[in-house]
């Protein structure tokens, strides 16, 4: 969760050396660590050891970790082959892991395969429609992206809006994309504008590939500039003393642009920024993230 995959693997190996007997949960944790650290061969060895050496029967979450392990590393065909050769019928968690990998690596062909399977077994999950729409948008196939969103709308499936929580003292503050409801909105946006100028001087370029609309790049940049994470960070910067660590919580996976922007902000402001998104913790410091840009 915190980007210490190698350390997790070392601890696991030490446990085995000391005669410890790993449970299914232990294997799940170490496979997750391998997946998020890009330790593909190690993850494969551990999965085989789990089954053949320790007699631990895999559950869907173990299989999903393996799909994620291959998928995150860009080995999408291996991920698909793993699913197709599972000894049990694959379900939403395995196909969902593949769809998520297709989003990371912008593979629309396999995304169609995964989404078709997902919509067969779990047609009411709006997250799959959102992912598929984002994949099409990243491929600049805006017509298909709009078509997917229209299907979800006809089925009356509502997307969970992205939001970011920050607590100052004992007071929680929640921001949404483009939020202007905060009493300090003017100061927040002024701070964000100042940050953007400094970030661009330092080499920052907005990542607009997944902006969902067929509009000019300049307009897409304006859209991503006011994502909830950036607003929350700007608010923290004007509300806390220099050097204070910033902690925010995002209910969805942090987007590529906000991840890149937060690295720049941490360096420019000399602040440590911790972001807890739907998948993991990201520790930003001096322009570097603990995930190693692998999340």
C-alpha cells in the first residue's frame, strides 16, 4: 500500500526462513506487493509456491492479483491467457483487473473483451462503464466513449463523483472537481494559478489524454487543472505553516495528471504530500512518489 514492495518481499522470505506458515491472506498481501512493485517473476514464483508447496487453494482475489501482476507490467496477453486457463470460471475481479490494466496501457481491443465479460456478469457496476469510456477517450475515440456513457445513462447507473477530503485540525473539508463552494475559493484558485505557473517553468505538462470531451487541448488542460486533489492541496498550502506535511484522501484512483502535478508541487513547495487514493498510499517528496510511477 505504501510502495515498499521489495521490503514486503524480504519480510515474507524471512518469515519462510524462520519456519513460518503463510496463510492465504499472507500470500494475497505479498502478491499485491509484487504487483504494485513490478516484481513479476517473483510474483509468479510465489503463486506457484502457494499452490504446489504450501497447498493453499487460490481464491478469486489471488487470481486477480496475478492478472494485475501481468497487466500492470504491460503483459496484457499473458494476463488474458492466465484468465482463460484458470481452473475455475473467472469472475468480475479477474476481468476487472484486466480492464484496469487496459486503462493503464491504453489497449482498446482487450478492453472490449474484458468489458464484454464484465457486463455479462456484473451489468449494474457503473465503474466498468466509466473505465471503458476513459479508455476510449484516451484513444481519442470520443464517439465510442460517449456511446458507453449513454448506455450507462439509459440503465440509470450513476457514476460516483470524484472528491478529495482533507482534515485541518479536527475539521474535514471536501472538494470536488471545479469546486467553488469553499469560503476561500478566491484564495485557493489564486494559489493554484501561481502553482501552475511555477510548475510549467519547472517542466510540467498537463496530461490530458483521459479528458472525456472532444475539445481543444487548451480547454482540456483547464479541466484537469481544477481536479479535486489540486484544489485540496492548494487549500492546504494556504492554510498551514511552511514545511507542514499535507495529507489528502481521494475516493477514486488518482489520475495521471494529478499524480504528475503533485510530484512537481512537492518539489516546488518543499512539502511532503501523502495521497490516499482508492488503491494505495502515494508519498510525494522532492518531486518523487513512493509508487515509482507504477500504480
